[in-house]
């Protein structure tokens, strides 16, 4: 749902100039490249279990941005 929201915000803010598909892509790109990649990796590993929201320990460190 968050990815859809970001895509719609991208289209709403930057899609008026005729590049709506590009605005949708760049709005959703951070979500797709981080958690989308994590979902693909888990599917290839055979980790299909869903037992509620994940703990922070189970999320890889490359998904976090630290200063």
C-alpha cells in the first residue's frame, strides 16, 4: 500500500508535464528496489512463511540508511 501511495504522489506532483509513467516509476522506485528485492530474494530461498510483521532483527542491514 505504501508503494502505491508513493507512486500516486509521484504522479500527482510531477506527472502533469506529460511524463506520468516516469513520475509513477520514480515515485515507487525506492520501495521496489528495497523491499521488492527482499521479497524476490526470500522467494528464491523458499522462505514463504508469514507470521505477522517482521522483527527488526529479521530485516537485512542493507535496507536501512544510517548516517
